[in-house]
C-alpha cells in the first residue's frame, strides 16, 4: 500500500517519510496508514502546544526592561530561539509565527544590550551571543536541523545516522554544525558499518555513500 504524505509535514510525519521504504532504516518497510495518522495527530498537538508556549513567551517578553536581571533576559532569549527552531519544523506554513519570533528575538537582544554590565568581557560576550543567534536562525531553515534540535526527540539516537545519510547535501551540511568532532567520528564509523550491512543484502546506495564522504570531509576540516 502506498502512503501519501503532506506537502508541508510536521516533524513526526516528516520522519516517517524519511523512513518509508528506506533500506537505511530497519522499520522503513513496515510503516502503515495508522502510523501516518498517528503522526499527523501528534504533529497537530505539537502545533497547539507551540502556540500556547509562544503566547506565554510574548507575555513575559513585553514586561522586560533594562532594569531586569540579565539572567532573566537571557533565559527568555534562549527560549525564543528554541521556539524558532521548533516552529520551522511544524506542519503547514508558519511564516507569520517565524517573522514574529524574529522580531521578538531582536527586541529581547536590544533589551539585553541596554543592560549595564561592569564585566570587562560583557561586550565581547554579547557579540558572540549575537553571532550564535544569527547562525541558529540560519541553520534552522533546514528541517533536519529543526528535527534534531526538537526537544521532543522524534529522531531516536539509533536513527540519527541513517537520518543524516538520507539527507540532501545542503541539509547535511547544516546539520553537521551541531556535532562535536568526537561525536562525528562515532557516527561516521556507524555509517560505514550500516552501509556495508545494507550492501550485503543487495542494496546499492551511492547517494548515502556520498553523504558519508561529506561527513568525513567535514570532520577533517574541523
């Protein structure tokens, strides 16, 4: 039976789509219509939960001023960035929410810059934080990054390597930024073993081998 997936899926449906008839996943050929329906319902609940969290965050953010403690502002900024990452992976077109979150992050950043700080490295710390924020927003335009960072952990630890090997070149490039060298070394070894096992069953996956080579090249350049 053939399954029909959404054009703008949420994280759970998207992961099912990755796995569907994909020999890199052990359960890829066992996905049913009921699995898809469950994923759709869970993604709908995730969207509702996000909406509630967004409204709560906005209410707390509008109360901020330059007299607020730095840690409080930093916490709201971090939560805003996390919600942005979640939002990019939600089902449907979430452009209005994404634009609102960008404005919220910018406003909170301005408040953070207005807070007086006698620490000698305060300015440098703020600059580094701004750079991290810009990189985070850029990387989260890729669904794979959003899915990896999603606090619901829809991608199991045993499915991370086949997920990365199933990605597009640009998607993988963005995702690799998230991992330290020692983690990449382990994942590359797992990827080699996985691909050899798949090949031993008569499957030839040249694109997956290309993704593995891409991972190796990235590691060498770190």
